[in-house]
C-alpha cells in the first residue's frame, strides 16, 4: 500500500472508532438515564442504536455496541443476572448481522427479519441455554425475553430507519 493510501486508511479507521465510541456512549446513556423505564423504553432505544451503528459505521460497530451494552448494564446493576449477558450479546449480534445482510434488499424487511431473528435467539436461549446456569429461571426473565423483545426490536429498528432517512435524505 502506498503511503498516501495508508494515511487515508488510518484516518478512516480513526473516524470509525470515534463514531463507534459515540454510538456506544449514546446506547449507554439510554440505559443509564432511562433505566427506571426498563424494557419498554430502553429496549427500542438500544435497538435503534444498534441499527444506526450498522447504517452509519458498519456491522463491526453494531457488533461492538451490541456486545458492550449488556456487559455495562450488568456492571451498573441494570441487568440483574450474569448468565443472561451472553444470551443478550448473541441476540444483539444476530440482530445486527441479519440487518446487515438483508438491508441491501429492503431496509424495512431487514428490520423485520432481524427482529424475528433476535426474538428467536432470545426465546431459544432462555429455554435451552439459561437452564444450564440457573436451576430456576425467574418469571420476569422469561417474560422479558419473550414477545416484548420482538416489539422492542421492531420499534427500535423503525426509529433507526426514520432517523437515518432524516440524517441522509435521498436526493430528489
């Protein structure tokens, strides 16, 4: 690689790291400041940030944000059970990757597919993975990792597409 291209590549990487950090900070702010509203408010906002991460920076940014938010939520006491962290990370990564794959066909369809994918990962994880670590799964966890996950992923993805279109309007 010639030196000029290397400098441009380095600057692009620095910008992407900064953008990813900013999106992670936004997601964490949503988690901290809206924690008392729990899933109905925080879920869509974090899911919105995951989709915006993919649209604005790329799938790596979405994976980073989706992997860090549950860890920080646990450290801050927002997410009460440690064994749930890997499950949430897997759900978030499936949401990001499915959206990234299908967005080239139709962004709205991509949100729907990725929301369903995340929902399936979480439901199956609560059913088959979490029992490996917990003898008794608290009913609030079973409820939280069921149909509300589908709704929050759909709403968050819809918000993300709306905001993205406002940030990046299509030329007329």
